[in-house]
């Protein structure tokens, strides 16, 4: 299957759980199964994992799978945000493995449960039908491969592909230096106590064509929405390692044979019931960053500075009939050795900038005007190589609504590396009708906005790498010409005055 690592890792980890409850011998052609249990491989309540067995000679031999974030399955906030949830039950409907459909269609009882637990029942059922249809399309294509290559031919091809991926992954890991490197990264807060930070820690051991990542020392799970399920932490850790390997190496189970990840049970990265998992991006981004920094110490010629992360939020009607705009925007990526950080893209193990909705469809289905979308000059951390810029998006409301936010790296900026400077922190803001602007908490639930007010989303810039005094004059001039820097920023951050000789100390 072709999907993001975030999704495919959940589908992999949850599969044994599905088979535990529904052994292959109990399956029949046309059956489709679903779950969203975060403690059994899932992500959070709004992400439905759907599986369909594919039969060969009357026996289930393969399973096809799909996964998407459905529009709403209850919880504190529309769209599945719930940044102030203190347990999993406040995040929405939980589904253990269930038979979602048969050859006759959706199971009526399951459909009724989904409808009864959603603010947008029609949209949820539409999402579910799309998921089921996706597994059917995948099954048809898999059956075509079986016809083309034969049962044995396809099975041998799959085994060869996994072995090939393992060999390439081990060869790439063998090129890295052997040793042990440790790193940690903080989380701003848990939304409950805005002044208390939490930490993710990792020890990365390289050698003999393998990598072991041990997250022992990571903070314990907390009754707040900054925990993650094991599948998402695993995906983030593997993604971070792969960023230091040949990008042409396929991503499949063969890769995982060479990368061992230990996630302490009951930690921020492997929460157990009833601790919430909806805010999983916060801890898994910290895990990803910790691995990046450990591997940057191991392989300094491929180093990357810390970056701004995605800032999720939702905008929803205050009552029925509900409309929901669930989205996020990306911070700037950290500078890399030899390269500036990309602007407003973030480093993401799941989806990328192309997942941010365009203004026109948002305005056509919600009472919202997207006033502006722009990058923020001077927000990239100064350095020999500059961090990527953050962005600013302004939404003006035509009707009263609730805004929910779930951000991080809005209090503790991503630190620079090797003399580079931090990125500029972003934030969530309310613009009142008189033009005054008020900063909102990074994690806020159902903040009431009135028609005419505006919601401003500013993302954090990436950090710089190397001392700013070492940045080439031509690069600063280009930044001025392209709007990455203002004249004031160039003088403040780099001691650069365009109309005078450059007296900066480059030593």
C-alpha cells in the first residue's frame, strides 16, 4: 500500500490486534473490519483503521487496509481535537475491532452507533463508506497481481522485496559511525499547567548495520492530551532515522527489521488506558526532534537544527446543524548543514503542506473568509544557514463559532545548533472587531468567537545552524530581496547594513 508512515505504522501495529479478535478462519469473503483503539495500534478516536481480507483458494491470504481521520466522533470538541481532555473518554467514541461490513453492506448496528456519536453523522458515514470502498479497490488490484504472477510468484515477490529493503537499510546504517548518542527535547506544557514542561529522551545506538532507539527516561504518561499511542511514536522514530539514510530505500517491514525501538509502557510515547492520546503530535514531534539531534551529533555533516511543528486547530459551529473546519499549519523547518530550512513546511512523518486546505473550499462550505496567508519575515532562526520561516493565516468569521487549538513550541522556541539562533515562536490569536489582538493559550478548548472577529494562526520558525556572523553576505542580500528578512531584521540578527561595508566578524 502507498500511504504515509504515520498511517501505515498504525495499520501494521493494529493488525495483530484485529486478528486476535477475529482469527482468519472466522472471516468470510466480503467482510470488512474496523477499529480505532489507540492502545491496540490505533492513533486516536477520529482515525478509523479499516481492513478487508483477500482470499486465495478459499483462505484469507492478505489484507488490504485504509485509514483516514473521519469528520467527527464526539468528544469535547468537534473534529476530534479535545486539547484539554484528561482521559480517553473525553476524546470520543472508542471502537475495539469490530465487523464493520459484510458483502451485504455496512452492519446496521455499527452504522447506527457511528451516527449516534457524531455531530456530523452524514459526513461520518460518507467517510466510512469511502474507507470500505478503498479496501475493495485495493483488493481488486491485489487479485489482479495474483492473476498476473500466480499465488506463489506474488508471495515470493513480496518476500524478496522485504529482504531487499532490509539489506539496503542495513547497508545504509553500516555507513554511519558506531556508538551511542543521547538527546532530549521539551514539550511546552500539557495544557493543564501552562508553566510545566515535559521531556522526551532517547539514546541512539548504531553499529553492525542496525539502529536501536531507547526512549527510557521519557516522562511518564499524564492525564492530559500530550500522550501518544505506540504506533505513532514508532512511526516518528523510524521516520527520523530514515532522514539520515538513502531516501530511495523503500519503506516497508523490511526496513523495520534493522531498526529496534523501545517505547517504555506508561510513558508519554506509549500511553495506556485511560490516558488520552489525541494530542499525539506533541510528544511524537519531540521524539522525532530528539532522534534528529542525537543523529546530528553522530553525523554532523548531515546535521539539522530544530524546527517549528504543525499547529492543529478546529473551527466549528456552536450548535446544530454543525459545520467543522479541522486543519493545521506548518512551522519552518530547521536549517540543515549547507542549506537553509524550508519555509512553513515542517518536518512531518505523516502528511505534508499539500494537506492544508485551500482558501476556496474552506470559504465555500463554512462561514469563513480567509483574509490572508503569508510567511512571516525574520521568523527563521538566524545562522550561517537560516531556519525556515513560519507562516501567518487570518480567518475572519461570518458567524459565531468555537475555536479549539492544540499547539506547541509556542513558548519554548526550537533551539539553534552549532551557534545558530532559535526560531521565532508563533501563536494563536483573536482579533477583536475593534482591531485589538489577544493571544490565546496554545491548548484551548471551544473558545467562543463572534461574527466579525478573526482567528490568527502564526507558526514557529525553524532554528538556525552555525553562527549568524558566518552567513554569506550574498545570502543575506537574497533574503532581503525575497522578503525573508526585513532591513531591521538583517541589522539586528546579522549586523548587516545594506548601504555600508559589512563589518561583521566572520571568525
